């Protein structure tokens, strides 16, 4: 049997045996009233936080005459899909064909997110687990880079992207997106928790750094990868500003959905209010679905138990 | 002197040897680091250079020394207001949002998996919906008696006249702080949720044997020390997001805010950076914001070291 698989099997076995012979001492239990208070508190907080979303969805389902009732009601009397239909109609009549912008959006979001996770996790692992000349400097640089506001770096970035010839292509958004430090910093922090004994054992058994990274580190930090993926996905998905800056001609991108949501097209005139909220709902629904799929996956990870020090 | 020289030479040799050994590590970090230097470090350095010039995008930049900084602190009274407002908001929203996201993540962890995922989505929803949620806040805090809050208070008989929540400079600050707290459950919260899941159950069992009596002790001695990397990440996120507040106020009470009551450093930066296009001046503002964040980060790191002791 391959060394790495053996190592992993060992850890899985250890984990399983722990479950079989779980000691009788448990985590301290909360009292009954503690549970009630916790439940009520979470319910109240949940409502407060979800209220904006409920409001948004209800707005998008309202026919025109209900839209402007004051005070606005959450309950819709005659729910209608008109707003969504109108929204699709607008999409169908744009200068850039909707299939083109959909393709652009999907291409940017998928290639950008997956690529970022691969490139950034490869960089995060050495920075988190090994000391080598320069590692401390790089670590500091990454934390500090998170703190510089992007508004003033737009011009140098535009010049760089122009010089590289990325203008009017999807790469103008994808390639700089790869260099986002947020996801890297998150993954690095999770990787710091991996015990040295695990990587050292693999090294002694002759596994190279790349091998360790893909077969041991990546599975162990799956929750972090998932969180980072949601983050980058969202930032690519809502990145409408960049498409304005980097597309000089129309052939590049039109994130039509995004532009509608931010009100640039649909925001004009009262009759577009419903369409704007319909597009907000659609803009919101896509990352939400990704989020649900990814979060559900976290549990099936080869849990870190028994692996931390 | 001579000994010193030898040790210098020796050290250089050792470093070189370490570097040779770490070649695979350098290869791993290279793809990200190259992009990082091209699209993050270089633009930031350029922006810092701009801050010592009168660059206005159209004309060639002239070096003017510290004039931008002098002007900011001596002649720009609005900037002083902006610093004050930023600090007021950040001191409330930063720690408030940080503690709230941790406590909610901690509570969610106790729930069954499916319910936990649903609640995670609910709490993260306002951050995911982005600017679309601002219209809801506008509805709640509307100036006339049709706004939810005014209607509520009037029905209870607490106030007789509607309060101008969004226009009265005495109140806009409260509204902006509340709305910012509402959207503060961002990426830090997600990392907490993922981090708590990773704490090894065996540690709680061991803790129970070692005489940990209640959940608060469990939290302080086991959960928190095990989550230090996530706590660091959350802190950096809280610092960067709370010190760069501004877009919420911008969307809610308009720009510029009444009497500059909620004018923040970020608003000031946007004003000069993307409206007046005085890039030199804007870069100076960005640099000061950067220094402020670094200072806050140092303070927080010091505090976090005390966790679990």
C-alpha cells in the first residue's frame, strides 16, 4: 500500500476507535432553561438578520399597485412573477446578448474561484508550516496588504493590466482576482493548526511538498477551503465595478445582471423598482445556493479530530 | 570586529544553504507571490509615492513633499471630523461585531448540523445581499411616519412627531452604527463557524476530567485557545472593515452626510479619489488609514495573546 494512503488510513482508524470507546465523561451540559434562552435568543437574532432578505423577496413578488403602499407590507396580497418576467425581457433585449454575458460571468466566476483556491492554497501551506529565508517577511506583507484601501490603487492597476494586454478580456478580472490576499490569509491561518508531526511523518516517508499539500493538507483544511471559496466566489460575482473599468469596448463583459442590480439600468424610474428587486434576488440567490452546497459539504470532511496538537 | 565579520559571512552561507533547501517551497509560493507583487504590492507602493505628489490623473505628477499630509491635518477640518467619526463608529462596530459573530458562531455550533447551516446562512445573508439591504434600512428608518421605526414609536406614544432619522445630524450617527452592526457578520463570522467545528472533542472530554466546571470555563480554556488562528483572522477582518466604514452611511444618509455627521475617512478618500480625482491627496488619506489599521492591529494582537491564560 502507498505510504500516504496508509498514513491517512491510520488516522481514520484512530478517529474511529476513539468513537468506539468514547469515555463516559462528556462535555458539560447546559440546563433546560439555558436551552430555552439560547433558542429564543437565536430565533430573535435570526429574524432580525433575515428581515432584509424577506423584505427584498416580498418586494420582488409585488405587483405595481402594491409596491407603493405605505407603510410597506411584508405580506404580498397578489404575488406575481411579473417583475421576474420583465427582468428576463430586459435581459433578452440588451445590446450584448444575454448568453454572452452569462457565459462571461460564469467563466470569470468559475475559473477565478477555482484558480484562486489552487494558487493561494499552494502559497499558504509553505507560509503556514515552514520557516525559510523570507517567510516571515512574506507573512507580514500579506497581513499589511489587507489594510490598504483599493480605491487609490486602481490607476496603477489599470496601467499594469493595459500593459499586459488584458483589457477587454476576461483575464482583466480573473488574474488580479487570483492575487486577492483575503482567501490566502484565511487558509494560512487554518493550516497553522495542522500538527507538525503530520507533515513531518509524511516527509520522512518520502512524500514531496506538493504531494503533502494535495493529499494531506488540503483534505484537513477543507472547512477553510470552503469558506475561502464562498468568499472569492462572492467577490467575483459582485465585481461589477471592474467590468466597467477594464472593458473599453462592448465585446468584453457586460455583467448585465450585476448592472441591473446595482441600479445602473433598472434604477431609472419608479416602474423599474420591482425589476430592480427581482434582479437583487437573483444576484443574491446564486451565491446563496453555492453557499448551501458548500456548507453542507463541510461535515463530510475527514474531520480534524485527533490531528491537532 | 573580525569575529563579527566571520559570523556575518557564516550567516550568509547558512541563509544560502537554507534557501537552496527550500527551493520546492519557493516554487510553491511563486505563482501567487508573482501575482501578489504585480497586482498588490506594486500598486500600493505606487499609491504611497503618489501621496507625496500632486497627481490628479490628467497631469504629470510633481513631487510636493509632505504638503498633502500638512494640508490634511492643518487645513482640512472635515478630515479631522472624519477621523473622529471613523473612530466612534469603529470602536462600537469593530469589537461589537467581533464579539457578536463569535458568540453566534459558538451557539450555532451546539445545534444539529442542518439547523446550524440554515442559521449560518441567515446570519451571513445581509453581508451576501450587499447593497440591496440598504433599501430595507431606508424603509425602517424613514424620515416620515411611514417608516417602521417612527410608526412603531408613534403608536406607542413615545414620540409625537416623526424623528428625521436620516437627515437630523443628531440621529444619523446612531442609524449608521446600527446598520453597520447589522452587516458586520461577514467573513470573520464564517471563519469562526468553521474554526469551532475543528476543535477536537477529545479536548473537551479531557477538560471535563481535569475539572472544568461550566461552559464559560470550557470556552475560555479550551475553545478560545484552540481557535487562535481564526480569532486573529476575525480580528484583522473586524479592523479593516470597521475602520473603512462609509459605504453604509453613503447609501443610507447620502453623500455628503448632513453636517458631515457621519463623514468617515473612507468617505473622504472616495470624495478625493473617485469624485475630485485628486489622487495625490486621496493616496495620503489612504496611507493614514493604513497606518491607523496597523496600529489597531498591533493593539489587538497584544490583547489576543492573553486569551486562555
